[in-house]
C-alpha cells in the first residue's frame, strides 16, 4: 500500500520548538511529546487489521476516514510489554490460579473420602493467588470493586476447609461431602466467572488511544496508553537528550519539563520511528478479506 511504502522513506520532520503546542502522550509512567501541528486526530483505538510479515513495532492497519493507515505500537517501540501481551499474561495467570484451586478442592474431597488430614493451604493469604491479590494497588474503582468481590469469594472458599474437616471429625461425613460438592460445583465456578469479569475490566480500562499523524502526504497512527494534555513545554528546559541526563535513545531527540510541574517529557524522533518500522512495512500488503465490508 502507498501509506506503508512511504514509511520506508525519511520524512525529515522539523525539530520541535519550545514555543510549539504539543500533544503529550503517556506510555506507562513516561510522557512523550509530539507536535500538535502534525496531529490530525485522537480517537479510541479501533479494530486492528493484522498484516502478514509486518515489522515487530507495527501493530497492523486501522481504518481512518475511509482510508486504511499503518498503526505503530508505541509500547513495543519503547521496550514495554504490549497491551496484547498484558492481556495474554493476565489470562494465563488467572487460569493457572483457577487450576490451583481446582486441585485444592480435589485434595479436600480426597481428605474427606479417605478420612485423613487435609494437606492444602487454609489461609487465603498464603496461596499463590492470595499473595498476588495482596500486591494489587489499583486506583480504578471498577477494578478495585471487582478485586474486593474476588477476595470475598476466595476467602469463603478457603474457609470451607475448616468447616468440612470439622464435620469429618464429628462423624458428619455426608454433610462434609455435600459441602465439598457445593464448593466444587458452585463456589469454584463463581470464582472462575469473577476472574473472567476481572480480565474484561482490565481490557476495558486499558483502552488505547490512536494518535493520527499527518506527515506530508503520509498518514499513520501511534497506539498509546493515553493522551495526557495539549500544552507547551516549559520555556528554557528543552535540551538534547544526552544533555538532559537521559540515556540515549534513537526514538527520542530531546527532553524538557512540563509547563507547570517537574515531570520529564521526551520528544519523539518521528523520522527514526518511521525508519524503525519502514523497512519491513514497505513490502507488507493487507489481506484483502479483512478489509472488505
């Protein structure tokens, strides 16, 4: 495609000046600046169309105003875990912890059947999931509320071991078996549902922003965590990267401070950014079927 092929050629954008209005974008806890003059739009990231053989920093293609334009994954460019990777890791972790608790219930059932001591962890803070849960400090209200629901269900599940083994000690074996069955068929299933709801909430609250840039005749989009502000940099703070005390990076030309606070802002080197994805993007063509309406 023409847009993809253009990425392989240098754009030679002008250096950002202190007097220029900037778009400040966030990647995790880092701020980057892009000239507002080069920015055409900011929108929630739409559906992404993968491109076979695309470079590592390319997310794929996206539709914008009846055009299909390249989408660059800025988290990958910055050496951060991508949103897709975070979701995959979250899914794997939750499934592993759910399996831990399936095994836990199976051990409880075996202890009842064999009338022996239960070998599982009874303290909900000591299992792998409980320890993970205790490390979560979340500001987002919906996720914090969901974690509280999960904690309550998780604490209740672990507490079952005490009542079940007490029933066994008192000779109430049928009651113990019924409680284990309820835990396996109801409580554990509910925790699985809560885990899936948590994953969906994390996905929704991590909705990325597509920053659409127009560089000459080329349009492309940057996938970023958030757009923080539209403002000018603090006068007298803009300096070359190495002079600013930040390790050299080909994707950053200079650093500065925000106008009203000490936060460091890194100015993106758009030419280098395009070169980093252009060599492989030039030969990529999107599959015809996903683009058809």
